[in-house]
C-alpha cells in the first residue's frame, strides 16, 4: 500500500496536452493544469473548503493514485480536495468566463472565491459553469474542487476501478478526482454553446445543429465555411431566429468514384473537412467564432456485414484499456495519444474498442485525423439499483452527445458482459433496462449501430457480439465455421456458451445481424511474476506463433464481419497485451501487422509461411510422441 508522506514527489515537467475540446475550438482559453494544493479526506467528512488542511500538492490532471501526480497514494479514501489561485484572465471586458472540467471522478463540487460554482455527478464526462459573476475585480482568483469518490460504491459507473485495496484479476487501481484538463474559456455575451455534425455521404449533405447561449439577439447570422485543403466546399449564411439552429449543408456530388473518394473518410484515407463557424451582427462584425471539422462518410449494416461508404468493410479491432504506467487513465501528453493511434494502425488494426472508459477527446481527434475506427463504451456499474440505472442513463447520454460528431466513432456499447445486470436471463427489469439503453442510444444517435450488451446474453443489439477466450484455434474453427446460412447461425447462437453464458436471451431472435468476435485472445506473455492472462506463452516466439494461429483462424471464418483482439497493451498485472504497458512491442510490429491483417506482398507472405511451418511442426509433435509410444 502506497501512502503520501506529505511531501511533493518528483513529477515530470509539464507537457503539452493540446486543445481540450477539439470539436469546437476557440482562441481565448487558459489551461489550469499544473501544481495545485491538495488534501486527502479519508472518510469524506469535510464539507467546505474552510475545513481543509492543505498539507500536500498535486500535479493536475493526474489522479492522486498515480506517480505522475506527485502524490502516489493508492489507499481507499472517499474524497480529495484541490485548490489553486490564478490571475484574472485577460479577456475582453464584455466577455463571459466559462470554467471547464474534462473529467472529475466522481461527485464534484466547485467553489470560486468561496462561492459555489458548479456540481456534477459522473467520473467520465465533462461539465462547465459560467463563473464570470464570481470573479473578483482585483487580486488572484481562488478555485477549489472537492471530489467525492466512495471506493465501496458499486452502483456507480466505475469501469475497471477496483473496489479492493490492491488490484486483482482484470481490475486496476482507482482513479480519484481530477484526471482530465481543467481550463477557462472566454466567450462573448452571446456565443456558440455546442454544435453537432451528422454527415450523410449517401445524399452528399452535412446536417448541422448549433445551440447558442447567453443574451438572445435578433440581429445575428451564422456563417459556415467548409474546406478540404484549399478547396472550398461551402460558404453559407443563415439567419439566427432562435437559440437552436438546424440546417442541411448540401455538397456538390463529385459524380465519378475517383473524385468522390477524395472527399470520403476511411481509415486508409481519413479526409477531414475543416469548418469555420462565425456569428455575425448586421454590420458583418464577428460576435463569436469557433473552428471545427467533420468528415463525409456513411456507416451502415447491410445484411450480415458492416458497410463503410457503401462497401463491406471487415473490422479488425483491438481492445484498449487506456492506461499508462505512471499516469493511469490520463495520457502523459497529447503526443502519447497520437502515438497510440499510430501504433494501433501500424499493428494492422483498423479500429479500437475503448474498454470501460470514455476516452479523452484528444484521442478521438487523432483517430479522426489519422484514420482509426472507435467503438465507444460506457464504464460499468456492478450492481443493479435505481441509482445505478439513473447514473448510467444520465452519464451515457452525456458521453454519446460529447462524442457524436467524431467521424471515427462507428458503434456504441452501453453495457459489457452483463456487468451490473447479473440476473439478465431471469429478470424482466434488467432485460427492459438493456433494451431501454439500446433504444435511448438509437434515439440520441440513429446513425450508428448499438450493441446493447457486448459479449453474450443479447437482449437488444444491431450486432451479435461474442466473447470467446478459447485458446485453441481448432476448437474456435469447429465452433464457428459451420455457419453458412441464417438458420445455422441462429442454431449455433442458441447452442454455444463460450463464456458459460447464453449468447442470446430466449425472447431475442437472430435476424441476420452481423456476427463479430469482439473479445478473444488474451494471451499473456511477461517475465514479471504475479501477472494474469486468459492463456499464457512461455517466450516471445511462442507468443508470436500463438497470436498468428488464433488471428489467422478468426480471419478465415466467413461468419465474422469483424473481430476485436484482447488487447493493445499490458495493463498493470493483466499481461495479455501485444505491447508492454510502456508501448514496447513483445515481438516486431511488422510481424504483428502481418498476423493481424494478412500478408500484402512477397516479403510478408514469407513471414506468414514461416509461421505456418511452425504451426505444422507443433501439430506433428503429438503425432511423433504417440508413434514413439507405440
């Protein structure tokens, strides 16, 4: 058990974290990351800032459990307190000041200069408050944040945060308090509060929703300019007649596919459309302006396949827990997120399933920019109670609406493996809950598929998502290869129980949805003692061979419209990553890519042939042993 001794530990130099809300960027902003005063409240008994003894410091935005925070305290405490002073922002005199918190786990209360500024429940989604009227005219401003996060509360969305003192199995150290950027933003008295893009490549149009906030005015226009490089796609202006504006921006259809493809977003060619939005008054003066982006792409499910821009697109995903060795859930810096996206692509995957975490918006920015599919997933509760239902429903809504405009996001997962709904087959209430989350998600975003319960016990879903950690490729092939028509697939889904759970509930019917193997593998290879995995390899060479055998088998099965391998990196004691936790590969990246996607040239075919030769040798060993015994 690690405890803080009240002294500030050495922390790394402050790093560049990037603009915290890349989907809507303003020029006037100030990061409040850095050194804050800090105190731990073991019992969660303190209720107001004047009760706190500020006996430590912390480096925000790293959680106090992490070494990078300078605190590195992994005890079970119920609350943490933060305080810092900052100079009055030098924004225009008529501007409002908005305080933003990217993520504070779990119950956050914020004071500015002794007055209550904001409250928010939920550890993975952002919140903000207009604090203009709480600023003092002179002197420094004092900001205090209290984060209440009961480690025993299993009825709140907590993802992989362990409830035990020490991490065990597939659960890790807790994340208490601030773990994403805290920042200030200057906005005019009437300003663009939010926007939403819903591109439709079938109709070559980009629906746009904009919400305004502040003083209502009847003399404004919204100007929207869209560009790809130097090419202008649109320059439209709309009268602002209410705080909510919805318009469809028509893009000239290029016609022939070669020209169309230049504008379409795919993982191989992630074309982004730069957007500039301006609020203008009658004299044409700029009242407010933001930069954004979108992309022209269309996703759909056609029969049993996933379709991108009208063409079947097999999914090759990798499971990502989103942890780093010294910084926990928080990336060390923006470069770490860019590196992760690049590594995943270089390993032959075209997508990532973010597991039990609402990932930093900067990760989604790099996935948009570099071309990587993302499945968005809600961190789980572990009890089924009215509070758990309320919390999940509210926070899942916040998560979907935060990320709905990102082109990289292609699917939503509100529940994983029946976590939080342990009696799903026998409980009508729990089944209705899963169905309700599915329909809520489709209401918030009808453009993307939703997997109501990823893994098994399907009650409402657009994709049949199966978790199967069988380490024997031959058994996997035997289980899933003999499925050539809907009746056979339906029978298999009723018969098989790879996680000792039924794959579909009795009142759910298979209707030719795509079937994907959304968790498999989990092969552990590590020289450290006390590590865990679903199966184990004794050497790097054996690990590479086992990975190739499993993935090449799964790739060859026509049933699967996609797969998701477990997992991207080791995560603390869970040592089943393709990379170590510091992002060092366990065997060469180019070989991982060949195994993941298959060979693309003669050199890669040679690599595959060597692996297949190793497979044959391994298969002959039992035969030779039996022959000697005879």
